[in-house]
C-alpha cells in the first residue's frame, strides 16, 4: 500500500511586494538587500487571482529575485493596467495583514550605519525578546522592512560579501491572537512560542499613537525539509494584536486589489499540494485560489509549477508554490527538474548554488 503523503514545507519562498515600478524597486532591493538572482521576469495577465482582483484578470509584471546567502526571495509585483494605489489610510502596527517583512543580517549595527550613509529612511536600533538587535527601513514605495541580526549558521547558505540575506519572516497584524497562533502552528509549523508579551513597545510607539499590544514571536521547532530548505532556511512569524488603539483598525488591503502597494502575500515552497489542500481544509481555511483545480495544465513559464492561496484568520494571504522546474542557466537551456528528487530531502548544495548563473547587475524597464 502506498504511504499517505504528508505536506512538505521547505521554507518561505518569497514575500510578494506590490510596487509602482518593478525595475526601480529591483535596483533598490539589489542595492540594500542583495537580491540579485532572477528566477523569473514575467509580463502576463494574472488570470487565477480573480477573488482578489475585482473579478477580472489584471496585467502585471512580476520578478522573483533571491539573495543566495540564504532566506526567501521577493516577488516584486507591478500592475500594468493602472498605477498601484497605496492604502487610503496610514498603515499602522496592528492593522490586519503583513505590516513588515523581516530581513536577516549578519551585523545590525554595521547594516544600520551603511543604510544611513546611503540615505535610507531608518529607525533607531532596538533589541527584541531574544536580545537580538534590529531596526526598520522603508523602501521608496513606503514598504517597511525589519532588519534583524541572525547568527545561526543554519540561517545562511552561500557566503557572499553582503550584509544581509533574504526574507526571514514577517510581522503580521491580527484580530484574534489565539486563532492566529493556532493557524500558523497547524498550517505552517510555527509551533514554538519564543515570547508572548502584552505591553507598550518603543518601536511601535514611534510609528503610531502609543497603545498596548500583545506581541508573540513564533518559530518552527522542526527544521524545514525539502529541496530548497537549505537555501530558504529557518524563519519566524511575529504576530501583533493592538489591544487599545485609538485609531480604527483596518485590513491593509481593504478596498484595494491584490498586487497594489504593500506586502501581498507570504509564499511557502511546498511539495505534495494535495496534502497541503487537505491540511488547509482541516485547519478551517480552505484554498481560495487553486491553480491545479482551475487549470491542471497550468504552467508558470520558466519556473514551472502549481500554486494555491488561503487566508489566515484575519485575511492575510498565504501562498503555496509547488515548483516543478527552475531555470539555472536559461540561455544554455539548463533547468532543474525538482520532480526527480526526494521531496523530503534538500538538494545538494552545489546544485542549488547553480542559481548564481541567474544573477544580474540590472533588469530592463
């Protein structure tokens, strides 16, 4: 009898980021975050996201960029039918959705100094519940990134002369902390509570009217497995709930389309989509978008595979991508077929490091 497949999560594949201009954003992210390996650069309609795009396909350009020092990448996303809108209100800590994308760095003080010298909009340095130094920086589109110092060897992959790695997690606003903790533990394996504190916090006070928050830092107790687990590395989710904020609480994407300015989704690299679909239904958050059911023959282009979405209890979008093929050296016709490998084991390091051939100094407008 064939064994029942279990979901395999290799890590955060990418953070979706809505910007005004993909090429300009890519240059900024390359300069500040070292995301210079291009997995795909595609201009096409988003045909399967109708629940989040007003019921119509929307033309877009999307670029998936990685930092090969380790961590998730960025799916940099730009609407091409109209200029992307910011929220109609000031997005504050506690609003529902991804408030900040976490980026890991080797030395927070050195990174902070470098960013200030380059003229970036940065916060002061703080220390978190694990005594790690961190700070915030805003990109030119107003998106907030939390830069956190991470020393663990398992968090780093190909050593390069860069201060930062890639995506290390997210700061996510929620309406119901207990429901959110249950979802992220059951659906995504964030079952280790590193801290659970209700207080006022200096970093949040500087970004909005002072109020009390419940702030919970989650990690996964089991190491990630699967093909790209060594590259993507460990990650964390920081859940925040505003307890007595005087300003109204909003969904960050209310009255806007998926892909407009902000953090669109947190995307996980997975294997065994059928098992993930069953887990989502069991968790009470079934898929709202499912490329396999909508079109079994769907092909993502150079990076072929399937994707699906569901929502956390406050509506934050979570994406699951089962990658079948990745271009390593496209101009020579070299692609990595992931279906040939054991879904539970990491690919050999030398093979993943072949993605260095996709690194670029710039991309066209």
